[in-house]
C-alpha cells in the first residue's frame, strides 16, 4: 500500500487532531450502547462472554496498536519531525 500517497497532504499539526477524532468515534460508539447491550452475551473468536468484556479488552488491547500503526504510517509518509515522544506522550 502506498501510505506516502495516502497521507501526502497530511501535516504534523494534524496528528493530534486525527487521534482525537478516532477517540471520539470510539467513545460515541461505546456511549451509544444501552445497559442491556453491555451485559448481552456474545461470541467472538470462539469465546463467549459479556459484550462489555470484549469491548473493554478490545479497546485497551488495540487502541495502542492503532495509535502506533497511525504513527508508523505518518513516519513512512515523510513526517520525519515525528519522534518517539509523539507516539507515547
């Protein structure tokens, strides 16, 4: 995939805003669930449990991975001014 082309117009100043947008989307989705939806039993990846368990595990496990993937794509596209502090701060 050509990440450099995908992020050609992306600037360093947009990095934080993009992460904020992603967080808002996740927050909106989680807050839209009713109490009964949170406790509903579901099956994912061969495991069965409460939706809340899967969602919380997913958000905590994969949010960091998503942030790192976005960071790496931006670095690859030429935003060399991004550093380790931008990823972990």
